[in-house]
C-alpha cells in the first residue's frame, strides 16, 4: 500500500484536522508491519448522530482491502481520538490473528506425517 497519506482519509460531519489525519496515517503505516498484503485502505471519521442521552458520538471505520477477504472495523466513542485508537487496535489484533492463522496453516501443510509404531 503506497499511496498519498491524506487520499484515503474521509471526514464526515467533522472538521478536517491535520493532526488527526497525521495520526491516522501513522497508524495505517504501522498496520503494514503486521500484514504486507494490504492493497488499499480507507478510513472514515464521522459524527453520525447527535444523541440526547449519550451526548455526541464519533465513529471511526477502517476498511482494508487485503488479498483474500476485505476487513472492515468500526468503533464508536464519545471522543474521535478514542474511536480512532479503538478501531486501529482492533484492526491490529485482526491482522495479527490472520497472520498467525496463515503461519499455523503453512506449518501444518509443510510438516511431514510421522507414524508411530
């Protein structure tokens, strides 16, 4: 995934922030460390509704196009920064689990069959 840092970050119903966009960009590049087969990414930051009882809620969605199945992770919080951190933490866990599954599958296939007498 080699793209311009701000092309894949969408702000909906919130003001654009260079600091927030920079944070998201850094977190996207960190995800590449865990999964090298990210083809495309898109991050949507939004303030969807104004709830009377919950106060203002923010949503951060991370969409990753991977070779295989795409991954979409969404997190909501009362702070846009917490929503971003939660979404990227979940994405990191998901990519780590995906890598671990691939490694175990690769080891199971390559391991020779051992017969016991």
